[in-house]
C-alpha cells in the first residue's frame, strides 16, 4: 500500500466507512436540529452542531488550499469556527450542514485522489501537504468521537450497533 492508498483509506474511514470507530456519517445520522444543538453540562462543552461547523470550516479551508482558491469564510480564532449556521428549531439549516459535510467530504476525496503522491512533500502552506491531510483525518476522528460521546450522554446513540 502506498501513501496515497493509505491516505484515501483513512479519508474514507473518517466519513463513511466503518473501521475502529464509527464514521462521521453514522455519528450524524438521524439527528434533529434540537438534538444537534443539545449542550452537555460543562463550560467547555460543545454541541454536535458546533463540532460539525468546526469540521466544515477546516475541511473547506483544506479544499480551498488544494484548489488554490480563496476561502470565503474566515475566523479570527479557533473558537469562531464552532458557530453553527442555525439554532435548535432550524431543521432546514441542520440538514443543509449535514449534506454540506457529505458533499465537501467527497469533493475533497476526488481532489486528493487526483494529486500525485509527490505532492505530499510540498508545503501547504508551511507543513507538507500529506501531513496536513493526515492531521485533518485525525482531527475528524477526534471530533467524531466527541459527537458519539455527546449522543451517548443525550441517549440518542444505540446501545448496540451492527457494522458488518
């Protein structure tokens, strides 16, 4: 397995392919805007929707870097990336963000699959592209784990899952 095959395998596992942890698509499946807006106790706790907004920001930033285009959304701080596009009653905005994540994930996968492996060592913008992409993969896995934990706390995660 070369680096590109490994990267694409891990990319697929972060969103739609079951591996050692549930993929993000499964972690978001079936949630309502109200459930996605539920905040667990604790000052530093984020909602599922805030986590999704954060993931969207960094994946969109990566896509724009890879395409050489300017990212339309900006954030002054990392905390600013956790701002959801709607509130607990805005089902349409929630579903649009879930769909946006799916579209973005597959668009990024297509772009990544078209990049020659030699580009992995090129700066993007300061660290090598391959390292940047693997960092995003780990970042998605981390926040997917948070989303699953929030769902467990709110009682919306199944007690048993089948993932054959």
